[in-house]
């Protein structure tokens, strides 16, 4: 019935591992595991849905288009990325898996 | 722009502390901080929305109506509680704050 977000981490991670934890009509919750992975050069995510993202373990740097500096993300840090706000992952630590929780949803946030 | 889930933990917590992190039409993300708090005797939550809940820190025991045993929750453990599935918090550790992340949403999950 319950699962654990820190379980089932593969020893080798040739690509980012993305696991859907919940998928409902307007909401999708994902666990993403990175280990040194970054977005390809020049690639920007441009998503149809809003995204609320939380770092649970590890460390990352995220760029938001138009922001002069990347945002440093450490465990507990969370961020809202509105739909079509272009963003990319500049860096994730190679020292340990970085575990993200992402909540994608379709409606405009009220706050 | 970013916030941290482990920040702004009050030293004294006479009641559970519930902070809304995001509120959109069909989705509400909350941080709940408990320290030894439990549901009142005989009280069961009976919610209109589905809830996906994750323990980030601490330890808890959650009862689901009809389940013979409470569910032990430790950091990383997550659980889906369908709307109107009665549940209650039997125990949270008195030793440290227990930090929950709850995603409430309105649509029937597809998985």
C-alpha cells in the first residue's frame, strides 16, 4: 500500500530515471532520479502544465529563462514553474543521486 | 522564488502547523508539521478530495478504516488515500518534528 521514495534506486543510472507515482486527470506526481545528469546543451523544457518541484536529496542548479543566475536547489527546496516558463537543469551533483519530486498539474494556480 | 520545506519550523508547536504551499483549482499542496500530535480519540478524517501523502522527516503511524494494523510511516514513505477513505493519525514521534507533504486533488486517479 505504501511505497518509499528512497527505495529502488538503481546502482547505475545511464539516464535520468523518471517514475510516475500518481496519475490522475489533472495531476501527475513523479519521482525523478538524476546523478550528474543535466539538460542537453541549448535544450529548454517548455511544458504545457504547471510544475511544482521539490528536491528531496542531492543538489542541483536550475536555470529559468530570463533569470540571470541559476537557482541552487538543496534538500527541502521547492519551486513553482508556470506552464511554458522555459527552464533547464544546469547541474546535478555527481556524488550521490539527486531525487526530485515533481507535481504537474493543469490549472492556473491561485497562489 | 524558492522556499525550503525544512525552514521556519517553530520551536514550540502547541498544535499541528499546516502551511499551504500551492493552491490551484484542483490541487492543494500542504506542508504539515506534527510533534507528538495525534488525531483526537474517535476522530476520523473523511475528506472530499483524494490525498497523496509523503513523510519527509520524523515518524508516524496512520490508521486506515478497515485495516487491522496501522501503517508505519518513515521518511520517504508515501501513500494514496482516496476521497472518503476514513483515516486517522495514531502516533507521531515526540522526539523531533514530523514533516508531511500532502497533495490534495479532486479527480479520480487513473493509477
